[in-house]
C-alpha cells in the first residue's frame, strides 16, 4: 500500500490558529486583571423608629414620647469594599443585571485617599447629617435643643443620605402627625435624602438601587428628592409609590395627604 503524504496546514491556517491562541491567552489574562471599577447593589435598610443591631436608632430624653406604628426605613447602597478588586469576568456578569451597577472606582472611592480616610469621612458625614436632622426636627416642633436631647445610633452606616428619614423619625416619636396619628399611617415608608437644619432636602445618588432595597424590605412608599425622580423611575419595583419631596414640610404634608386619602404628588 503506497504511503500517503501528510497534509501540512497552509501558512494562512497556521497564522489564524496562532491568532486564535493569542486571543484566548489575552482574554484569560484580561479576565484575571483587576479593573478600576466597583459594583454597587441594594444595601441594608433600617427603621429609624425601631432598632438596629439591638439598639434603638433614635433615643430621646427631655420630652414625652408617643408609641408609633409603621416604619420609616432609611436606605443604603452596598459597594465592593475599597480593599477588594473586581475582574473583567465579574464586571461582565454584573453589567446586564438591573439589580447591580458597575461604576468607576473613583466615583465611590476618590483617588489619593486611603480606606481609613474614606471611612472617617463617611462617618463624619453621617454625624453631621444626624446633627442637621435633629436641628430640623426640633425647629419644626418648636422645641428647645437645650432641654430635649436626641441620640442617633447609626454612625457606622456612613454618609449623609439618611437625614430626611432621621428627621421624620424624631418628629413621629415626639409629635406624630400633630393630631394623635402616625406620620406613616401604619405603612412601611422608606426614602432617602440629605437635610439641612432649615429643612431643605437634598439629592444623594443611587436612588434606583435604593428603591430595590426598600421594596425588598417591605416598603410601599418611597420618599425621593425631587431632583432624582427621573432616576427613581428607572426599574421602579412593582407596588412602590414614589413621592417627590423638596423640603421637610413638603414630606410631612405628602404623608398626611396620603393618610387622609387626598391627592399626593408623584414622580
């Protein structure tokens, strides 16, 4: 039987095979190389009228308190810890997920700051937010801050975005809706927004993820800074009502209208 000569691949075939091998190798390396991004997703929520990690969130002395019903839940976002890194494969898996967001790392952890610095700044912002919330609540109720002491026990949840919900919690514990009822109307109300001592509500960012956290934890109403209504409408969970607010007075008026069955603004 005659010998059959071996068929040698053409130069073009060999070149294509080599390119394919290089692409596979490059992809494998890229999949493992850390990227300058972080993944954000819905974080914890905490009822400012109740407890968090075994402690009352709002502790008040120097004035009589009322028994409340319902919940006022502040919302947060969870991000990849500052010391962790994500790979291309992880980022690609998270990208199409509506419950997660892939954002530049510097948007969450500014360059040039250590992990300890970021944590200290977040804690300082939270404490400033708590001070402003207390001032806004006592100002609204015409109470003397020298006689009424308010302690807020959520310093380990960094950032200023719980200001509005702290303020509403203080008011509900002290005065409710001013007519013997609750601000919540017995509902689970969640929200976000900074607040200053005069009662102005400010935007915070990440609202679309916070609405997911709120719905997950039972909220049916979400108070959102008016400027962030557009973002809040993105992927809004079914059954969650968005109420835009600009000021503390506006937030209280909207909740009272909701409880009385009157017209309520919506995003």
